[in-house]
C-alpha cells in the first residue's frame, strides 16, 4: 500500500483506492454487488496499478517451475478481479515485486 501511494504521488494523483477488501463469496447478493461496483471503480479510475508480487519481468509464457501452484502464471492472474482489472481501466500499469514498472 505504501509503494502504491508513492507511485500515485509520483504520477500526480491525489487519491488512491486499494482493493484489499474482503468479500463474502458465500453471499451471492454481496458478491454480485461487489463485482458490479468494482468494475465501475476500475472503469472510472484515472490509472490502475497491478502489482505482481512474484515476478521480475512481465510474464508472456507459462513458467510451470516458478508458478507451479498457479498453472504456470503469476498469482495475480489467478485472482478473482483480474479480468475486471484488465478490461475496465483505460490505463493499466504493471509493476514487479520491486515496484518497478514492467508494462
């Protein structure tokens, strides 16, 4: 969270929202409302940061040795919000485990 705040400040952004909230996936009403709301939040964002905590460079091919638990891909790609984060924002920036821009 601290690094994302620093990045937002470097980018001249005044506000930052971090999607570290917990959603009860057993409650279909809560899950549906959260999915709809989060898509709008991503869509209305000026910029979206994707922090890939387990990579050095942007993954372009599966690496089953390094990411065996996630079918060859970084853990970020197995998260529930990944599709929304990819298609909703107009500006999506990826950062590696050291918070260096990778794409």
